[in-house]
C-alpha cells in the first residue's frame, strides 16, 4: 500500500453567522460514497472515513481539525460486506467494522497511523433466532444489540479494543411487557409490534442527547440511549405509563422501572371515546413525559422512582405559560410554515399527529421541544442523497439492514415532506421554567448555511467543543470543514 499524503490547503479563517471554515482540502471523490467520522475523546482527534466501491480512505485530523495523515486501503468485498456499521478505538487507533446484510459476517479494519498499516480481521457471527436492533460504540467497545425470537432475552455481541469478541445474554424474565391496548406479551412481542407507517417492527430509535433531537426521532415509541455504563431503553406503546429498561454494561444485568403518566379521561362528557397521546424522553437520569388529548396537555419531569420533580399543564382554553416560542407549523397541505395563535389549535393538531418531546442542554439549562409530526410522505430530500446516508423513512422500514447512522446529521432533513407542529420551552436544572427569548443554536446556523449552499454532498456532522460540519463542495472539488457554535 503506497503512502498517500493529501496536500492540505489552509483557507483564511473568517466568521459569518458565527461559523468558521476550519480547513479545506482539494480531493476528487467518486460517486456511491459513504462518509462518517470517529472522535477520540481522549485527545479530540477525528478520523474521517470516505468510502466508495473500490477504496476506503481514512483521514486523521488533529484537535484543530487540520489533516495530520491519511491512509487508503482496498474496500472489503462489496458483494459480502455492504454496510459500514460502526467502530471502536484501540490505543488511539480506529477499528472500522463492516457487515453483511444479515450481520452474520463481520469484517474489521484497524487503521494504525503510527505504523501506517491496516490490520484486518473477520468474525463469523452466529445469530441463531436473533434480530439485530441497534449498534453503538462505548468504552472502547463496539456493541451489536439483538433480541432472541419469542423470548425475554437481549444479547450483546461485543468487540473490544483488542479485537476480541464475546457474547453476553441479558435476561428480562419477570418484566412487564404489554403490546398496544395492554395486550400482555414478552420482550420480543413488544419490539415486533408494527407501528407503520411511522415506526416499523424491530426498530429501536437511537437518541444522542448531546445533540438536538428532531421530533421525527423523539416521537418514536421505542427508543434507546447509551452512555459509558448503561443502556437505557424506553417503551411508550400504551398511554398510562412508560416502561424504562436499564442495562448495566459492566455487570450485564437489567432492571425495570414503570413510570406512570397523568390521568386523562378516556371518555368525553358526551360519552364518546377521547383520543389520548403520550411519549417520553430520557435525559440526566430523569424521564420527561408528555400526555395530551385535544383539550388537555400535561408535561411532567420524573425521577426513576416515579417521583414528580416538576409538572406543567394547560387546556385548550388556557395560554401555554411554559413556552418560549410561538406555535410553529411546518409542512402540511398548505406548504411552507406559519404561526398558530391558540392553545386549542396546538393541542388539537399535535394530538392528531405522532406526539413527542425532545430535550437538549443549553448551558446549564434544558431546551424542551414539544409537538407532533406526521409520517414522511416521500423519499428524503436530494440534498442528502449521494453521501451514503439513509433517510428517516427508509431507515424505519429497513429494520436491521442499516449501516452507520449519523443521527446528528439526519436531524437536519428529518422534517422534509412531513407536517410538524411544535413549541419550545426553556427550563433550569430543577425543572423551573425560564422566561425570555431563545437564542439561535448552532443547528439553526447550520440550517441557514444549507439554505444558501445546496450544491454540497458527502456531509458529516459531529460535536467536540463545538459542532463541526464536513462536506464536499461539488463546485470547488474540495472537502471542507466548518465550525458552528451555540
């Protein structure tokens, strides 16, 4: 393998809308390419992987996002390994994982920049009666999470920093599993529940709370959250409670919490059934819940013992006292966006959509988005095609056949071809509402950038001390990295 050195062109730094071009390099990229990044939290170095049907190029960036080195290597056989599924770190080197469609063949490439070698390893994976749900990287490990058919068993397939593979089984026997309408079931039955067109069977939405989460993701009723010590799964199939499953990633044991929601009458005063919607979001070891009908709205912050930390409510006849924004509606039959005037409009519309909420840290405070969203009507916008990213609608149907999913980047296009109604509220660490106007976030600035620059492809987005957007400028034939700050 010949040593490949990219001549790096440093552009003059400038600021526009609090954005900064960090670096740019001239490079010719072919079609059918995938791009994603890994971040080393120990030294803030980033490795960008650019892959097409022939080669994989690993570009190592220092903590200032300047190119230190790059290595090109032959891509694994695309007839067998057609998915980049994740990575782990090994002594500051990055191991890239590929998989076959059914995940039974795993191929790893360890990129060692100190020796300029790429060490490969193959893993035949035995997935007897298992369905792949999700994959994630933590603790220098790469994990594949599966569920055993017709059981209460999770399995974790773990690849450590030395490339050693192990399998761990986690039993959820004795837990309380209910499908829609409180039909008693097991773990597999709950995950296999068909919620299309919005959410397919055997899907478990990954949520990264370090980034703003779109309602397209947070309105899913089966979600998972990862940190260094535990995996948290929330299930909101029924409106009276949220089931929280906590998996210890060191002891490989599981515990269950049932967090009840507020009570709303399921019958109107005239004796007709009332449609009720609910959902939750997990952050800071707390469960944020929303429950609504066309006349009532409850927002509750709970600890994991079910104790209420803070609660807010409104009705169709009352103002929404805990919001910091107008009521925004995007998409729908009229197209474009508009501002709604009344609580009645907000409650009625979100209750007829897929209801959800999302939380994001703004300094020491928490920004909460409440709202509802429709299923996606068409394929994802062309702006994100060609870079190897799977659209939100496509990923909902794909089940286990998904590769590396950049949820941060995908949030920018998640409202395309959907109807969305939402408000924002700001709360302190104790759950108290903070009044005042909201300041623009980095995500708002990135959206503004994309509105003005649409001839780009192969985007990737990640966060260290700020947000870094990488993209290929199709006109200048350069790969550019910009910095955006909240």
